[in-house]
C-alpha cells in the first residue's frame, strides 16, 4: 500500500474488524476467544502461528473457519512421515506439448496455509517451510517464486502423542509469531458446542468479513501505533532477562523482542488505543515467547513449565509508568 493511500490513524477500524471476525468464527466454534484473538493478531502482524492442543479441541476447525471469513486463498497439507519437500513446494515437470520444463506449484502457493500435524513430517520437509515463512518466497532450481504478502502459515501439532513425530527445531519455532495453546472448553461452552453441532454440520461464514483490502488498512494502522522509549526499554529488559535466568538453557533472541513489540502494537490497536501500554506487552508475552525459550534440564526435572518460568521473569522486571 502506497504512502498516499494510507488511512488516517483510526484504531477503531482494527477493533471493528476483530469483533466482526470473532463473531463470524463464534457462529461455528464455541469459545476459544483467546485463540481467535491471537489468530487475528497473527494476520495483522504478517506472522505465522503454531496451534497446540489435544485432538478434537477445534484446531483445524478454527483455521478452516478463519479461511472462510477471509477473502483469500486457502490450502491444507496433512503432514505425514513420508511427505517430501516437493509435495509441499511443487516440482518442475516436462510439458509434453511444448517440450519445455515448467514449474507445477504445490499447496504451499496459497494465502492461508493449514499445516496440519506439522511435527509428523521429517526435518527435511519441515525445513521446506523455513524460507517460505521468513521470505514469503520459495526457491526451486535457483528460481525464486513469490508467495504474496498475505501468505500465512497456521500449523497444528498434538502435544500428547509423540510416537512417530519429529520435534520442530528452534530455528523453525522462531519463525512463528505465536504458539497458541488450545485447551478443553469450559463446561457451559461444551454444552453449547454439543447443542450447535449434534444435528448437522454448521456452515461457515457466507461472505468474507476481513477482505485483503481491509487487512491492508488494518496493518497500516498498526504500523503507526506509537511506541514510547520506555516501552522499548521494557521489551528489551524482558527479553534480556530470559538470557540471564537460571531456568533457561536458551533465552529469547532479538527477533523475539521484535515480534513481541509488533504483537503489543497490534494488541493496543485491538484495545482501541493508538499507543502501547505495558499491559499490551504483558498480554503478548506468553504466546510470543513460550516457544522461543528452552528450559534448563534441571528446571524440567523440577516440573517447571515454560509458561511458569516466563511468568517469573515477567514479574521480576520493573514495569515502566
């Protein structure tokens, strides 16, 4: 979007589009408002999200419904141990009519990609996503193919069934803006879910509620949300504190700080503000950092979780006024 076409800094647009998306998804997926909020922030920040939860809690349904609420292309890849990189990216083929080699695009060439059970694919296939997630491009036989500015990966993984899986390496985890933990619904939400879905399949949104043009405008607004020097210092202190904490064998990278600050700007806009508060940083802290740190083995033996360790770090850093 050119500078001349940028909208006025009206954060109400961001909150309005978030509420429209939440309402559209809520007609199909009961509860999971936190997951919907983080999915929206992922799109606004031009990021990618890793969804983790037990089977049947609605991870795939969330992404499918989200795709129907957006006016963009949707693709899905079911990751399996025998999946090859070419099955995801595509492969050159010989055109028998012209006798020329042309590139046949794989499912990667879409706008919103659902990478289902991503940890079931071997490392070589997982690595095929690295360039795509970082550069929004795929290189085949030395030729770079653009994936477009709307390219977004929503990957799912099952945290309880580890047999036949390949844990994602830190380099790939660091490409995800958020790790969203999807838990079981509350009792009233589960009752509502059963009442909604027991008769037949509930259709998704009939028309997009967040078009590409609207998404461009929302991103432009978030870009210009004000960040004071005190907030920048707060984010830097939080990230650096993870590197000095005895509970972590690996602290957060500078990229983690950039992603945290970007997410805080989007959260501020969703909250109806054109400036970032410490509370915005704190709301994005766990989903943006839980997959970017590595617990020390001694902390794991003690039963400490990344969320608990990160919570201690957050409470130990002074909050700017």
